């Protein structure tokens, strides 16, 4: 098995990125309300869809990592699904594709104390609410 990343979907809050490139590259995109804030060194973020909080994160910066270590360029594996135009037919396209992000650079890296929570909502793949702390 090759190392890499898997994206269930990208939550976006702008119509143009959602509509462009989905079928070509295989990135599954969903409309959502995204919030991100920073106050007194604490960063908080939330993803909401149809009024349900799907995930939230809060982290407190502890120490800046310098120098920034070289990050591996790992592929993204995506499940590309294009529905059929025929009623009750299977998808016309159902395939696993890979994409490699090139020319990316990490500008800053921080050690943080973080809390990540997954909520439940319409069609959430993980079912029950879950919470992780580091």
C-alpha cells in the first residue's frame, strides 16, 4: 500500500470553487459555512452544513518549529463519482484517482495543544460525535 492522503470531501463556502474542477480532478466538494478566528494565540475553526456542526477545532500555539522540516510530497487519493443521468442506474464513473500537489511550501509550523471534535449531521460518514485532544 502506498502512503498518501485521503479526502472524504472538501468543505467550501464559495460557489465557484465548488462548481469548478470537481469532475475533472475528482475532488469531492460540499457547500458549508466555514469560520476561522484567532485571538490571544488561540485559533478556532468550525465547519457547519445544513445547520449542523460537522467539525470544530481549537488550538493554542505553544512553540514555533524552526527550521521548518521538509514536508513529504504525498499523493491525495480521491473517490471520483459521477452519477448517471438514467433513473436508478449506477454511477457512470466510480473510480479511485490520485492527485499530487506540487510547488507547495510550509511557511510556518507550530507545536500546539489542540482539541478536534467531529459532530454529526446529514450523511456524516463517522456516525456518532467524537472528540480528540493532543
